[in-house]
C-alpha cells in the first residue's frame, strides 16, 4: 500500500510562501505543538489537497484558505498586498514506488483546480485517482478533524448507516435504486388501475347476466304463485267437504245413541224396584244375628279375665323351674371341679411325703457309707488347709457369696410365689362365693322380680289393651264422626263443584259452539288449555299467575270477540272473557335483566310452553312481568332486601303472592283448576257415608266396660307395693357382688405384679446359677488335685461326698427338712378346706332338688286348669266366629244391594243427563253442518271473484250467486263437484292450520319476491358491449403486468446489489469493532476490556434505516452513548474508525487532536494500539496538543 511522502504548501492559511514538509519513511508520524502552532492548518492542508470540501475545513469558502498576513503598523513598513491564490501539493508514493504529485490550487476567483503530476484533471478524475488508492473523499476514511472524534461515536443511527453505505460503496447505487423504485411503483399503479377497470367491467357483465336470470325467475314465480293459489283453495275445499261428511256421520251416530239411551233408561227403572224389595227382607234377618253375637262376646270376656291369673302363675312357676334346674347344673359342674381339685391336692400330698421320705433315706445312706478314723480326719484337715492355701479359700468365699445371693433370690421367688398363690386362692374363693352364694341369691331375686314384673306387665298389658280398645273405640268413634263430617262436607262441596263443573262444561260447550259459528281458526281456545308448564313443579305458581284469565277465550281479533259476545247474548249462554290478539298492548319487558336477578327466580313467561306461536302476545298480556320464585323468602329478598327493589308481581311455587303494592297473599295447596267433579267420586262418598254409619254402631257395641279396667288397676297397685322390697334386696346383693369383684380386681392386679417380679427374679437366679456352676467347677477342679489320693484311699468319688455329711452341710439338710414338712402341712390344710366345700355343695344341691319337685307339682296342677279354661274359651270363640261371619256375609249382601241400588240411581241420572247432552250435541252438529256448507259456498265465491281457475268435475263457478240471501245452502254448495286430482296426497291426509299458513306464507313470499324483481329488457345488448370492452382491457392488463414485472426485476437486482455491498461492510465492521474496542480499553484492572457492538434497525433494507452503536467501558454498566464521558466517547469513536478503516484501509490515517478528552492512560492505550498495528499498510499521522512519551 502507498504512503504520503510529504506536502508542499504555498500561501495556504498560516503558511506564507512555499513550505515543504516531509513525513519521512516511518509508519507513525506525530506533530506536537501548542495552540496556534499550525497543527490544524497542516490537517486542513492534507484534507484540502485530498479533495475535502471547504465547509469541512473551518471556512465558509475556498478564499478563506488563502494566506493573509498581519499588517505592520510601523511607519517604515511598506504595506504588501496579500496573495490571491494558494495551493497544496501532496507527494504520494504508490506501492510500485511511483511518485504521484497531487496538487489542488485555489484560483483568485475562489474556485479550485486539480493536477496530477502537473497535468490538469477534473474533480471527478482527481477523485477517481484517489479512490484507486482507497482514499475515499466522501467517506473521509483517511482523517479525523479536530473536535470531531467525540461526534463520531455520538452520530445518529442514520448517520452511521450513511457512513457505512459510503464506505461499502452501496451509495453508488442510490440513484439507480430510487429511479427504479419509482418506475416499479408507477408500473404497479398502472397495472392496478387497468385491473380495477377490468374488474368493474366484469362486475357489469355479471350484473347483466343476473338481470337475464331475474327475468326468467320472474316468469317462473308467476306460474308458481298461480299453482299455489289453486292448491290453497283445493286444500281448503277438500277438507271442508271431508269435514261435511264426517259431521253428517256424527249426526247419524248421535241419533242412534239417543234411541239406545232411552231403551236403557226404561230397563234400569224396572230392575231398581225389584232390588229394593230384596234389600228390606235381608236387613230384618241381619238384626236377629247381631243380638246373638252380643251375648257370646260378653261370655268370652268373662272367661278371658279368669284366664289371666292362671297364665301369670304358670309363667312364674315355669321360670322358677328353669332357674332351679340351671342352679343345680351349675352346682354339679362346680362339685365336679371341687372333686378334681381334691384329687390333685391328694396327689400333691403323696408326692410331698415321698420326697420327704427319700430325703431322709439318702441322708442315712450317706452316714452309713462314710466312716473315718481320727487320723483320717487329721489328714483331711491337713489337706483342707492345703486346699485353702492354694486358692480354695478365695474360691469358697466367692461361692459362699454367690450361694447367699442365690438363696436370697430363691427366698424372694418363694415368697413372691406364696403371695401369688395366696392372691389366686383368694380370687378363687371370692369367685366361688359370688357364683354360688350371691349370684344364686341374686338369680332368685331377679327371677322373682321378673315374675312380678311379668305379672304386672300382663295385667298392665291387659289394662292397656282394654284402655287402648276403649281409647281406640273413642278415637275411632271420633275419627268416624270426623270422617262422616268430612264426607258430608265433601258431598256438599261436590254439589257446588258439580255446579262449577257444569259451568266449565258449559264454557267448553260455548267455545265449541262459537267455533262452529265463526270462521275456522278465529278462536284459539281457552287460555288454560293453550298453555302448560315446562316442569310439573310450576303448575301451582302458573295457575296463580294466570289468575282470572285462566278461563279467558283467546280470539284472533276484536271483531271476532264482538261477534262471539253477540252470539252468547242471543242464545243466553252465559258470560265469558275474551282476549283479542289484534288489539292487546304489551309493555316492553327486559327479560335478560329479570333472569339475572336471582338463581331461584325467573320470569313467568320462561316457564310457559305453548305450541301455537300466534298466541304469544296473549300469553305476554296475561303474564306480564310477573316473576316465579322458589320460595316466599326469595320474593321478600327481591322485593325489599335487594339493591334495586322490584315492583313486579312475584309468585312462589306454593302459590303465595307478593303483589306489586307489597301486599302478601298466602298460597293454597288445594287450588282448583278445570273440571273437578266426577260421578264416580260422588258414588264413592255416598257409599263411604253409609259404611261410616255402620262402623259407628259396631264401635259402640265393642267398647270395654269400666269395671274390668278398675279391677286390673287394683291388682297392679298390689304388685307395685312388693316391687320396691325385691329391688332393695337385689341392690344389696349386687353391691356385695361388686365389692367382691373389686377385691378380685385388686388381687388380680397384685398377682400380675407378683408374676412380673417372679419372672425378673428367676432371670436373675438363672444368671447366679450359671456363676455358681462356674465357681463350683473351679473348686471341683482344685479339689481333685488336692484330695485325689485321699478320695482314692477311702473309695470316695469326690471329697464332696465326705463334706456333705459334716459341717455346714448338716445345717443345709435341716433347712431342707423343715421346708418339706411345711409344704406337707400346707397341702393338708388345703385338702381339709376342699373337703368342707364339697360337703357344703352337696347340701345345697339336695335343697334345690326338693324345691324343684315342689315347683313341678304346682306347675302340673295349673297347667291342667289352664287347659280346661282354654278349651271352653275356644269353643265360645268358634261359635262367635261362625255367627260373626254370618252377620258379615249378611252385611256384605246388604251393602252390595245398597250399592247396587245407588249405582242404579246414578246410572238412571246419568242416562237422563246423557240424553240431554246428546240432544244438545245433535243441535250443535246440525248447526256445524250449516256453517261448513256456508264456508264451502264462500270459498266458491272467492274463487269466482279472484278468477281462480279451479278444476271442476261438474257444475260452473258462474252459477254461484254473490248475494247473501240463499235459502238452501247445502244443496247449492254441492251442485258443484271439484276435481281433486291436482291436489297432492300429502295435503289430503288431514287438515292443518299450519299447512294452510305455510301455503299462504309461500304465496306472500313469492309476491314479495315478485315485487323485488325488476327484469331488464335490454340486458342482452348491454352484455355484448361489455364483453367487447373486456377483451380490449385484457390486452392492456397483460401489457401492464409485463411492464411491472420487468421494472420489478431491475429494481430487485439493484436492491440486491446495494444490500449485498452494505451488509458485506456492516458484517466486517460489526465483527471487528468489539475486538478493537477490547484492545483499546483493556488494562491491568480489566484485562478483558470493554464491549462494543452494532445493531441494525431494519434487517431487510438496513441502508434505509439506521445502525445503533453501543459501547460499554470496562467495569461499567450499560449506558447510552450520549451519557458516556468525553474520553469514553473518544475511545468508542476510535474503535469504530479503526473498524471502518480495517474494511477499506486508506494508505494513511490522519488524526487531529484526538487527545483533547483523554487522560494519559488512554493516550498510552491508543499509542500502544497504533504502535502494534502501524506499518507499511497502515501509516498514521497524529497531531497532539500535549507532548507524550510514545
């Protein structure tokens, strides 16, 4: 890479005349000096000669760069004229060693001339020559002006992007980019405009095509309308005719029914007279049987009273016998146990005596076996001393201690066992005492108490039975009287309900009559028949909401209502309420608001269901804004406790009402609605009245007498006097048993504790025995060594045989003998006690056997007496049952005849009522036939007026007169026969107002469609013109699309080139800037240095947006560039400049006073960086304000 050799300045700024400055061959050149020394002028000279504009050289125009001397004010001085031109020549050495003289001259006119090697060139040629050496004038990649170093880092993102675009060379494509972009947008707008016009023509073409279709549809709709009108009239006439013949059939049926009812009424009257005669004879026989039954009942009651004490005594004796046998069995089991214990004790005594005898025999044998002389005794004593001297003394002392401990433990165990045995023995004695003394006594007392209680219970039960019978009789009599009263009231109510039912029936008959007299469908029906509940629980509330309008008649118009009122007046058929659908007015209701008030409340309209949608306005009129709530509490809450108090009427599920005014009305569970009275119910109530009367007479005869009740009361009082004494004895016995049980529990607890101590001592004893055995083994081993010859001489197995009968062994034998004698004495005492117990038990068994024989003898006598009385009672009861069944059969027969007679009376009344109803039905049918025929004639008149081409089999519509005075309507209406072959079978099945309405709706819809259709007669001509224009616009659109495509391709190519160049430079700079910044800022405190990076604001077209530069000095948090200090900004700017320079390196780099904001350490870092990187390819020229050691 080339280098800047030197400069030649002529009258340039502060340099007067010609000044030549050489830079030498070093890679780093530094110019240092104070202010005014000409450092910045040198920088301006380098910038000027390299083509930088005057605006960047601290001047307004080029003339300001020409030298101006200072005027000498002395008198001798001669004023010299300032020069008018100036020039700077840069001597530049290229890589190949060729010197290039680049000269720029300021002309007197203020312009500039350019020369290369003394040859005049244009500014562009001059610039291109510099560019060939990587000296970019616009990018100024070779210098930094004084004071600009901080601004480099603080540039806006747009300026940084512009700088990189200049460095990368993508700026050369800006003009082409803008030009091609405008061409592409213009071509796109042209194509869009042509397409829009083409779309409008397509829309126009489609519109004319639709108009042609509309004309065809119009003609089809006219035909469809004509066919529907014809179908509607055929449908109505067909079903009118069908109904005519159905009603004629009903007329014939009603006439036949009238004749049949008259015949049945005559037969019923004859049968009724015969039945009443049989009833009177049977009633007389029944009275005689009832007298006999009363006598038998009195006799049976006397026998039953005699039987009560016998049964009580028998039960008491049976209980005593059972208890006595149980006691004997218990004593026998106890006797067996005592005998077994006695045998065990005898066996233990025998074993103890044998042990004592064996012990004495063994002692005697040992004495007889061992007989020693005095010398032998002295020898033993000598050996004994030797034994003691060789450790025997210590061993025997240890054994003695262990033996003492063992004896102590054995004594403790023996003592504890004795205490335990005493406790167990005491427990056994107490249990035996409880079982055979106190429990036996308690059992006798409880048996006696039970017998007395049973006897009392029987008598109380007998008394209660009599009282219950009496109370039941009184209660039954009261209930029967109440039931009789209720029955009579119901019969009375049924009479009034019958009147109400007749009113309801008359109302329905009136509705049926009115429907026959007005046009079909004009009367919708009764309100309560038109609506129903969504759920059964709302029935009562809905009836309350409907209120007085429950029986209102819903009609389609006010005219129909007035006509119905006139008909009712003419026939004097009563009154009725009418709701005309065309004139009622309903207030607007916010149902969504009402639904949201409470989860247990809903608008009444929500629970009503109705199939006919035409009555919706009537339902809304009747219901209004009423609310149905689950309970009266919810109604109170909504009325008075909520934030927004409601003024609506509220009805609870039980019919309670909170009116709009706040007045509350209670509900009714028995609210009536519709027809309630029935003949079957009347018959049932009449039969019930007769049945209750008979039951009252029977109850009076069966009521118990007061004498029997008083006798039982006295007997119960006597038993009550004896019961406290028995209970006192039982309490005393139970207390003694409980005291002994407490003592048993105490001894059981003591025995349990002693057993634990015994187990603990036995464990310790086992340990001591082990130690004793070990010690004895050691002693025996030593004795065998010392006494071996002595034992062999006297034929002793061991020295223990001799020592066992001398000295301390004698005391041991005496103690063992005493223990054996004591054990034998204890066993004998126990054996004597057990024998005494056996004797006592045998005596008690004998006494109980005697008592048992006495009880069984008494029981046999009572049982015989009980059997005799029972047999006599059974005979009387059998006789009573036979007479009772006979009376019941007679009563059933009488009741049956009475019911049959009443049934006949009702049947006769029903027949008379049916005859009346049939006559009325016949009249209504005849009126209905006349109405139907009038409707048929009116239909023919409408067809004639509307010119409907009705298909006919016979007759002509022209023969129908349009006048209203026609005498024989039926004959004239059926002179014309209609051809129904054109009517579809689906319309012939049954008449439906819904189908009629659907056909009318179809006709109305077609009429509306015909009104909307406006067929255009010239649609075909306009369609041809539009198609011709469309072909022309297709060609224009194709041409515009091709032009748009070409401009887009050119634009995308330039855009790609520009983006590629820009991103190449950005990528390089972005990758290098962080490492350069780290190298510039690292130190001993921060060996890693700072961090710097670039980010794009727009990654698609980055050159149109900006580039953000962020630098984070070492050991500092992230901040915006504007918030960094001057030195930090300088270091960040140098990192950016060096990174840019690394992409398009100029042959030299001029830095003017970059140290203004730097301290010595940062200057040192920069100098180190320059020193490291300066070289033939990177020549640096610096101007410093201060002097540094580099």
